[in-house]
C-alpha cells in the first residue's frame, strides 16, 4: 500500500505544481485533471481516516496523518484553487514541499525494503 500512496503523492505533486517545465500537465483535459484530483483525494482520505486512525501511536500512523492531510490539500489545489481561501492559496509552495518530503520518506523506505 505504501507504493500506491507514494505514487499518489507524486501524481498530486505533478498535477498541483505550476512549474514551467510541467506546463504540459496543466494542458491536459479538465476531466482528466479532476479525475487525478479525486484519486489524490481518495488516497489522502484513506491515509487520514483509515490508516492513521488505526495506527495513531506508531511512526507510520503519524506519517500517514501528515501525508494524508497534505494530499487532501493538494487535491483541492488540483481541483480548483480559486475557491480556496487566500491564506490556503499562499500555503501552496509549503504544502507541496512537505508532500515532496513525505513522498521521499515513503520512497526511500520502500526502496530499503
């Protein structure tokens, strides 16, 4: 399941970033971007509401809670940024950086297994 979560984090990062290098991702059809937002939202919900709540006292439970909350925010960035409050819009670079850190943590751990 960690591989799926890492993949969803990377997808969220690709679709939520506004780097000029990844501008082709922003040109994809709206229905596809919204589908990716739903996938990231579902993965974040699973992390927060299922895994983190069952393993709250463990390290990976805390990691699931943090990465899940970040994925929920990232899915909102992908879906429609303009509907979000201004302070949440300004948090975008920090949220994406923290999600990148979580993806690296998950990826390195999976690689070591």
